[in-house]
C-alpha cells in the first residue's frame, strides 16, 4: 500500500488522482473529494489523504495544463482527453471492419483503444460486436509488413517478398518465387492494405495486397524513380488515382461513358466522387462521363448492371456484352450442379 501524508509525495499523488479522473470521471460522472479519497484507498491503497490534499493536488494538475472542471457542489471531472468518445468509436469501428488484420489482432487493438476512454465507455461499443464476423486475413504478419514497407519507402529502397494466393482449400499458398519491387505508396481501400509499386523488371504500376505478402525484406538498392513508371510520370495524385482504380487493378485508365438509372446516383458518388461529368439527364436517368481503369470498370459495370449501361469505349462494352451473354446461358440451364 502507498502511504501518502498531505502532499509530501505530491508528484505521485498528482498522477494517481489524474488516473482516477481519466478512468472514473466525465461530464455525467463527476467525482467529489470523498469519491477520490475512497478510490485512492480502494484502487491504490493510499491512506491518510484528506480533502484538502485532494483539492491542492487537483489545483496542481490544473496548473500543469489539465482541463478539470472544479464544481465544488458537484465534483471534479476531466474535460479534455487524448481521445474523445466519438473519436474512439471511429477508430474502433475502423479496426472492427478491417479485413487487413487477423481477428485476434483486431481484438487486442480494440482492447488497447478502449483504455483511452473512461470505464463508462466500453458498454457504448459492446453492441457493435454482435455484427457477423467479416472475412479477415489469416496472415499474422500484416502489421509487421506495413512497418517494414513504410521503412523502405522512407529509405527510398527496393523490397523483396513472397506473394501468396488462395487455393481451393481457402488457405494462402506461396506462388514459389521472390518478387523484387519498387515501393511508392501504401493505400487503404476496400478493407485491405495495398502496395502501389513497380515490379523491377517492368515499367508499369503493380498492386499487391499486403495481407498476401510474406517474408518482406528491405534491399540495398535504391528504388526506380517514379517518373520512369507509366502512369506516375508526373508524380502520384492519390485521390485521383484511387478514384480511377477503384478495385486496385493495374492497366490503363480511359474515358468511360455510362447511361445510368436515377437510382445509380448513390453508387456513382460513392465510388467515383462527385466530380464526374454529367452529359445529359431526363426523367429516366442520366448519362455521365468519367475516367476509370478499364479492368476495374468491367467488374464494376457487372456489379451494377441492373442500374448502368456502358456506352463507351466500344471494346469495353463488347467485353461486358459477351460476359452477360455467357452468364445468361448458365442461368438458362434447368439443371443445377450438385
């Protein structure tokens, strides 16, 4: 047990009271001097601390810059925190719905974040955990991969790694060779981390899902200058790049013209932002023009095929038409594969 008499151990008592205010106080849960004395005794074993000592130490914390409400009739509470409840919820939700880390890592990280809140905070987020489990990576090295790749980008160095893909057993399998790449940027998209890079032997952009990477190492060689990579000659405009590469596919970005039903407006705004060019509109819908990676647009147009029609470019329209015809044949069959 701690033995604290008056303010002879002022610094320690300051910190203990501050910790109690962080954990047990907020605007709806104020601590009186007697509450603090009781908690000092039960939580830390501090004896012989009187109300005068509590007030003196709270005033000392205020002098140190902590914002503490000191309503003599109601009690004390810490008004400003490192992270407010709303900020904590955002961070916890981001972890909760990320596919880029394992379930155990997510659980540990959420527990650490919750420590920034009061003891009243945890029940406010407990209901979120009843949501169904989302598919998460089984790769336990994602956080380490991100750290190593970040260091490589800072050092302007190439990296090597093994890349994996899922087999029919839904487990990651090594593709059997080392990849040497020039790392330029990590991007968080669609619940995963992606590495925007260049394969050393080519001159175009390459994307890699970081949760599929293993055995990443920083090499001694300097990265290839970004201006030598097709699509990055003028540097990286990240917001524009992400808008054009919605699924993180490689390949050319071209102008695409879409005929859309009115209900497609939300999907267009969610995926491409609001800077698309509206060419025409009527009671049935609207026609837009935008720039997008053609590989990504192929899958996006199939996903939203009930709401949109690709008008241009002609080659993309033909590819989608062929895919839709093939799907129609499959669904026209009466027998099902068992």
